[in-house]
């Protein structure tokens, strides 16, 4: 009987590890973030009537962020370089929400032009009388009223893939391929908002295998370097040839 128990114990442990692995592979964020999504503060309760300045709001994650904030009832500043695209995003925000035109400020801005930042900030403060800003400057940690959240997303379905460089800088990406294996933009934005309202310092947002690689870097860096060396050569080759790197090694080629 004791021998039978000893034989069953490893099998039970293997089964437990298998089930744990299947569960972990279903996650799309780090454990702290997913706990906050389950038991923490909700964006719908924390962000109504808050002023949120969205940069890069003309497309991709920034555009989706604007839409979700509008539905929640936040007051929004939309910034990017393309004013016509910002106006398009504003019109859709008004269509899908109860916000009025004065609740959404279109503010064209080139973030690389640092000389324009002060004037842009004054414009926001004059329009809304207050502000809600994000920053990555670590020295701001001395000011407890300023909360810094670093968002680390993996591959996300967006138009950013159309703007990547190939071997020829003047040549755009010709074959974007199937993007369905990447995280949906709306899910990435939802987890971003959860991270912000729960004051998380850092959040990993990604589907597998990319999320698993983050944990590999954390706990087995030597293996991670080995994997990076294997994957890196493929990525560089594909970037040069104008192929989306993620699609090329994550999807099986058709015969």
C-alpha cells in the first residue's frame, strides 16, 4: 500500500503541474494585474469626469483608449500629429458616448518637439481647469500625488505594423499578414485602464507565448538569451524582407 502511494504521488504532482500550466497559458497579463482586474477598482467607477490626455490618439492603442474612455465618461484630450485623424476619433467618441463637444479637446502635438510641451499643457489646463497626466520620469517618485504606471504590452492588433521600417527606409511593409494571433486592441486597453486606476507600478499585457517569454527573462535569463538568439535572427531577416516578424514565426506556413 505504501508503494502504491509513493507511485501515485509523482503522478498526482505531474497532473497538478499540467493543470497549472494550462491555467497559466490562458492568462493575458501578469498576476498582479489580473488580480486587480478581478478584485480591484474598476475604471467605470474611477474615471468618469476625470481629465485624461491621450497621446497617439489618432490610431492603434491610443484610438481605442479614447473610445473606451468616452464610454466611461472621462473628459478627454486627444493628441497626435494628424489633426484630421484626431477630429475623426473625436466624432466617433461623441457618437458612442454621452459626452458633448466641449468634453473632448483636440490638441495636435508632436511629442518630439519638446518646446511645444509647455504651451500644450497650458492649453489643457485652460480648457478643463485641471489635468491628469502620465509620466515615466523616475524622479517624480518624490511626489506621492503623481502616480506612475509603466505599461508593457506585447504584440497588439493595430495599424502600427504599417509604419515599421524595412531594409529600405523609404519602403513600407508590403505583407502585414494575419494579425489575429495578436492581442485584440480593446483587451489591451481594458487592462491598461485597470492598471492605471489600481495604481500598479508596472503591468505586463500580452498573450502567450510573449507573456511566457517575459517570465522566462525574469526567472531563467540564460535560457531567455538562448531563445532570443534563435528568434532574433529570424526577426531581422523578416524585417529586411518586409514581412511581419511575429506572423512569420508564430503561424505555420501553408503548404
